């Protein structure tokens, strides 16, 4: 399956977390929110200025900046 | 009831899981809000009685985790370790089980006896998620009670389970889960070293300490280094070895592996028989549908502006009747006291100092109540998080963070907050530079204390356009705050941005109880301030304005002037002039002219008296500077008083004008007075609004800034810097307006 950074995903697209490349504070925050490898999620939408992005993961909605989404690699069915 | 008969219970849970609702439902009015010593994270405590036993609840800050990531997390952890509650009630959002259990696992790792309150089962069921509480309880080995905190369903069972566990008083037993073949052996090795050296074992379970070393937890490592530097260094070396190994083999970190295994443990728990889903998981919920509209690219920002405008409309419209009633009640009380006390310093103190001072503030309680109610509604409904989501991109431009929005709003971004909690709310920001930039700009927001000043000036000069002016004021304060923070972030506070990661909780209709508690809590704080600080300040200012006493020879000079004017009158005419003051009967034109000459002398004397006082002298001295923005010495005196608390500006102006008021004039409200005063016009009014909005924070806020920013230098900076900004902008408005001929 192709792997893309979360930033590149389109609204409504689904994926599974492949890897989180962040360490330290950002990494810890990402993991606290349940974004660990193997977690499925769906891109819910983006803020009016295209950033941050909102995703639906583990039955809740999480928003994160594109610059943070860059650290998250996602397995997707196909690259949109 | 003494302490031995009551049990301390901690209430732990994620943000947005209904923890506050449950706390309110359990403790009702029997709660106390304070601060943790030395820091300003809110500490809520309350109690309830169950079967004749008292349960004392401490409401831990809502956190996702128990790392040392934020002050809230540290506080939650330290309460568990230091105060050793008998039981932790862990409240979990049933519709969001996996992530909520992440905190539960960390409570288990510490070993505290836990009772689980499985909240919002109704919401979960509505979403087709069914949870088998008995099965969950059996698998994790702690009691699980299904409940709905909003309606109180399941509350009694929860309290009984809690009491039962507290009475059993089990030993703390940390849960040992496997973190995989790379971590486990190291963890065991570290654990035995820790046990052998009794390293921090009086505070923490040994395995937990080892785990925190592996997670590079700053607080624990610091404590460890202080307790036993040698062992601490050895543990850190071990961690470095594992870290290096994990980097080389799996390109990951120990803390990532630990988190993965915690989530793995949770998945395994929930795998069979605990959760049953009726629908597909990617179904759109009502909340998502609302979001498609409220965070829509084009509609979202428009709706946001409408919501803010609507809030003002709501607050101003509905507070009008109670405000008018309260004001007339205060006016007639003031008149009654004035009539029943003999003239002299005591009457002056009571009427001018106390009643007009404090009464002026009480008159604004209704509007503040309505504002607080509106903000509480937006906060509890989940809308504020969306606003942060939509605005983060904008905030980042100015070197801030979406969460700065929360601090701004609490501080008065939607008018009616308070700079003190606003400054405190910045602690959700981790980057010190973003935080200090937010701390320094939060006081530009329109806190509840500035509202009376605005309301006064709006009533005097912009009565027709209340909502519109308030909207302009809001936009202006935001604009200034953002521009100034950009300036700060690109000069003295230059540095990188911090992570955003914000949960967008499902929209919920706020509970009435929650709104009432929230609103009355804030209104009570405001009233208490009015009753204590502001009462004291009013009296001090009254003294400043009355002392030193006007010298007798100057009093005599004014008296001589009056006699000279009156000398042309017959005895009879003199009596008629005096009587006019009381009866209001019209005088013949020639007598009326003389009467107004005498009044002019009275007025001049009153002004000279106030000007002679200490406050008058300071204010007059400052006129050299403030003439450029159109403020006279009376305004300056009021602004000086405003450093104590912004509401004092209103009460000081009130005192200043009632001192200057001539006895015979019909009683005018202060705003009518200003509207008629020739030295005032809408332009001066607006320049003063802007100055009040931006100048030095009140001393309570300054004290808070010093504490939060960690240095008194930032406090001094905020006083001087903010006043300079306010002064420059007020000059710009006043001079610009005069050149363009607007509002003069």
C-alpha cells in the first residue's frame, strides 16, 4: 500500500497510521491522542484557511496543523 | 464530621468527558474553588454524604495523559502521589472509549484503586455503540458503572461503589503490562536497581519510576537526580542504551514503543465482547453535520461573526430592564442617605465615596451576568474549540497558537471575561515565548471590568449604536492584541511555534446547572471584588480628592465673589433665588441671569477644590501629556484609579463629577452628565474607550502576569508598554478625528 504524509490526504480519504516520525513533546502529544501505528482514521475536513486539518480517529475528532501532519506517515488505498 | 470519617476521592478524566458535570452533580453547591498552592491551576473540591460517610472529592484538571507535558498533567499526578486519595473515580466518555482508557491505563500503572464511571452511555447508544460494562469490569478488574452525568442516572450506584472501595481501602497495586521484548527486560533491570536503592520509593512505585525514566519524564528525572545522582545517572545511561538500540533497529523511541503497547493493551481489552457496534464506523454523526456548516470555508467565519455579534445583542438587550431597575434603586438610596445625614465630611464620604463608588459598579452586574452566561454557553457547547480550530492559521501568522484564542476569550475577547483567568488560561500553551506573548496581550481584551467604562461612555455618546460600537471595540482590541503580539514575537520574543493538536468535542447542549454554576461563580468573584477592593479604592480616592482641604482664604474669595454678584439684589429677591434651588419655580429673567452667575462661581469653586486635592494635582500635572488625546485632569484622576481595577474609572468619574456638581441641578446620571459637559464629545469618548481598553492591566492582573511569566520584569513591562501603546493610539484617534472633523 502506498504511504503518504497526512498533509497530502484529501477530505474524506481514509488511511491507517504507518509511522509517527516525531519525538519529544510533539511526538508525545500525538501519541496521547491515540495516533499510533495501525490506527485507522478518516480526514474529516479542513479549517477555512486549509489549515489545520480535522481527522476522525478512535470515535473523536482531532485537529492538527499541516506542519504536524507532515510527521505522520499514512498507508492509503491509493494516492489522490 | 472529622477527617477520619471522610475519604478523599480524586476525580480524574479527559477534557470534555463530562467530568465537571459529574462533579457538579455529585457535590451540588457544596464545592469550593481555589488554587493549588504556588501555582494557579484551579483546584475544585467538594463533598457529599453517602450512607452517613463523607466523600471529599478533588476534581483533577482534565488531562489526556499523566506525563509531565503540561502543568495540568503534573498537578493531576502530584495530587495522586502527594495527597494519596483512597480512590480515583475515573470518568470515561463511553462514546470515545479507546482514547479515554489511555488515561485509565496510566492510573493503573500508578496503582491507585480506581472506580470507572462510564459516562454518556446514552450518547454512545445513540451512535450504535453498546458497551458491556460487566465484561469490561471483569477484564480490567475494577468496578465499572454506566451512567449519564447530565441527568444524574447511575450517580448513586457510582457513589456506592466508590464508598465500598474506599472502605475496603486496598493497597495500591501497580498494573504490570508488557511493553514488548525491547523494553520489558530493561524495565525489570531498572526496577530491581530502584528497589535495592529505595530510590524515590517513598513516593512512587518502583516500576513506574523506571517507566518514567524510559519516557524521559523531566520532572521524575529531576527529582531522581536530586535524590540519588549516581543511580539516576545509571538509569539514564540504561535508557540511552535502549533508545540507541531502538533507533538503530526500529527507528523509533522508547516512549513511542510504550505508548504503542498501552494502546495495544486497550485494543486487546476491547476485542471480545466489550463493545458492540451496530453501524459502520464512518457514519456521519449530528455533530459532524453541524461542523460541515459551522466550520465551512465561507460560512464558518461569517457565522462566527454573527455569533459574537448575537452575544452582545443578547447581553445588552436582556440586561436593560434589570440594569435600569438597579440603577434607579441605587439613585433613590443615595438620595435617601443624602437627605438623612447632616452635611459635612461624613455625608460626603458615604454618598460620594461609598454609595456612588460601589453603586456604579453594582449597576453593571446584570450585563456582566448575561455576558458570562453567553460565554459559558459557547464554551460548554463546544463552539469555542471550533473557533480555535478556524482561527489557528490566523493566530500563527501573529506568532501565537489556536489556544491563545481561549486565553483571549476568557480574558475578554468576547467582552466580559477577566484578564486574571485569561492570563492563567495561557498555561495550556507550552512554548514559553508564545505563552508570554499571549500573557502580555490578553490584557488588551475587554474584560468585565472595562465593560462598565464602555457602557458609561456608550450611553453618553453612542446610545443609538450600542451593539455596533461594542462590535467595533471588540475588533479593535483583537487587532491591537494580534499586531502587538506579532511585534513582540518578532523582536524580544522570537522563537519557534509549539504543537497544536486540539480535540473538537461533539456539540452538546449545555446543562442548565452547569451554566448557572459557571455564571454565578464568575459574577460572585466580580461582586466580591466590588465589595472589597473597589470599596477600599473608592474610599482612598475620595480621600485623595478631598485632602488637603481647600484653604480658607480661597474659599472666602469665592464667597466674596458671590456676595458681590448678590449685592445688587434686595433681601426678597435673594430669598427667591435661593428658593428656586429647591422649588424649581421659574424666576424672572433678570434674577435667573444673576442666579446662573452665582452657579458659575459655585462650579468654579468646586472645580478649584478638587484640583487643589492630591488627586487633582496629579491629574493636572498629567494634562501636559494627556491634552494630546483630549483628556482633562478629571479623566486622568479616574485613569489613575483604574490601575486598581478598571471599574474604578467609572466610580472615580462619578465622584469627580458629584464633587463638581452644583446642588441645585437636577440629579443627572453620570453618562447624562458627560454627554452635556462641554469638554466632552464623542471623539474624546472614543479616545477614552480605546485608552481604557489598552492601558496598563489592573494590579491584580499585573500580579498574575508576574507569577505566570515567572519574572517581575514582565509585570513592569506590561504596565509601561501597554500604557505607551494606549497613549499612542488614543492620540492617533483624537488628533486624526479632529483633523477629519469626526465626532467633535
